[in-house]
C-alpha cells in the first residue's frame, strides 16, 4: 500500500457524460500528479500540482481539468466523455518536486469505462 | 521534447537467471531523474529503482541494478536471480528537474519469468 488513495476504483459511464476522479496523497506529500494509461499502453502524463498550484502540464485535453485543494487532495474532472477516454487513471504523489530524487508513489488507479 | 524508448516489447527469462531491460532517452537537459517502475498484473505501479543524472555511480536496490550511460543516454535495468514475482510490465521513466516535473514514460517491456 503506497498510502495514496483514489476513488472510485471503477467507473462506468456513457459518452457525453462528466465524471470526477478523486485522489488523496500520502500524508506529508505536497505534490500530486495525474496519469492516463490506455489499454496495454504506457502512462501519459496529464498534469502536476504542487501545494495547490499547477506546476507542469502534459497532453491534457481541454475537456479535462484538475485542481488541488487546500487539504492537498486533488480531483480530475473529465467532461464530454468519448469512448477513447476509457483508461486507467493514476494519481501519484511526492513530497517536494525539488527534493532529492523526487520519488512518486502511485495510487491503485481508477478504471474508467465509457460506453 | 524528451522521449523515452524501450525497444523490447516483451522478454522472458528462466527463474534464477539474469535479464537486462533496455531504455534509451533523448533530452537536452543536463540534470534529470530516471526511474524504473514495475506494474504487475494487479496494475499497481511500483517504483523499482531511481537514478539522479548528476550521480555517476549506478544505482542498486537488492537484485535490481542499473547501467546508466549518460553520454549515450542509456538506462538499462538488470534483474539478477529472477523470481516468478518479477513477472510484470516494466516502465522506464524520465523526469526533468527544472521548469515543472513532467514525467515521460516509455511504452514498457513485458517480462515473463518462467519456472
């Protein structure tokens, strides 16, 4: 158990809908990262937050947005869902991006299925 | 833009033997971090080993070690005394150390350890 929690574990929804994925980082971690892993593919970096502020952005679609709240939990919002958005969404956390090695600890992921 | 290439989609090794997974990357940065992550069938992402680019000494974690060749931009993972539990997808990852901490993952190598 990495200490990073993600809810829900599974989500099934229809095209055109909107969903929110939630992540709670490890205690003491200030930075949260979101990744998308489509079937049998590598992880695609979406976005990173540090202490409530956006710090790095990957190939995140405009239909997707995220935020990190004062209690450091983060939410990833996916709207106007398409079949191709079906994937495993991971959240990871780290203490401080500038710290040595900046190890990221991953949550168990949320499996999103769009039908 | 940074890229990470894992040229071996799939590999197999006999239990107790040694196997090396390859990873090359492309960057113009001089300081960065490199990681190997393991993803077993449970889909949990587990950090195996990390390397800071400014350190010349190769990282070692128990049966796992890396061969980091900075000039060649190569970062291979050696697994010694392979165990059945090492069966998993292995991802090589690059993280820049400045200007945001976007992490780039390779496509992965699926490793099968045979009894």
